[in-house]
C-alpha cells in the first residue's frame, strides 16, 4: 500500500471516512440485489462491522475537532429551499 509521506492524520481520517462510506454503499446495493438468504446475512454482518468502524473513525475526527458541524441559519435554509423550487 502506498502512503504519501505528506498526508496528515486528518487527511488519512478523511480518506477513511469516504472509503468506509463507499464500502457501506456497496454492501447496501449488494444486500438489496441478493436473492440468497445466506449471502444476505453475511453481508449484513459485514455492513454492521463497517458501521462500527465508521463510528470509530468519526469519533476520532470529532475528538480532534475535525468533524464539527456548523448549524445552518434560517436564511441559509430558506435560500436552499428556494433554489429547489
């Protein structure tokens, strides 16, 4: 595995978050399309593991202050709603 020497811990955590999200989406699609009950059960266990990993990675980012969420103002929400009309 190639790791750029210039990647920061924040870069690595961000990459992990996006990678886990992509893996989760793939499991979701495969679960929905699977006609084999046994395969579906295995994939559901894998999906559960991914969710635990995502939670751990997001918690690590939150502890470092890298995953803070800014609440939108009422004006920002109205602006977005108006754009969708």
